[in-house]
């Protein structure tokens, strides 16, 4: 749940949760997702989700800030305009 949360804080929280929930990867340096926030934004979001996949949580979070998600081979990029 995010209540009037800066978008960067919300995305950093989701990246942290991805590391905590990654039980398949033994190497701590490789756990979770590699999240790249390409653009600065002063957007604040309010969102309440439960039992949704991380990909959906990222999409909803980015969408509320007017940003887009692009899943690349080595990272997930969040930006206003995704290449």
C-alpha cells in the first residue's frame, strides 16, 4: 500500500520486495529485479494492492506516475518514454 508516496520510493520498495521474495536465486547479488528508473519525477502515488504479480504492481505504480515499464533482458526500465 502506498499513500501519497513519491514514485521513486514506491519503485525502490518494489525492487527491495523482489529481492526478499526471490527464493530461487542463491547468489544475493543476483536476487530480485534490476530496476532502472530513467527519469526523475516528483509524482506521488496512492495505491493499494494485494496478491498481484510483481509485473502488475510495477505497471500500476508506473502508470499512476505517467510512466511506462519496459522489461529488457537484464533490467526493468521505468521511464516517461520507453525506447
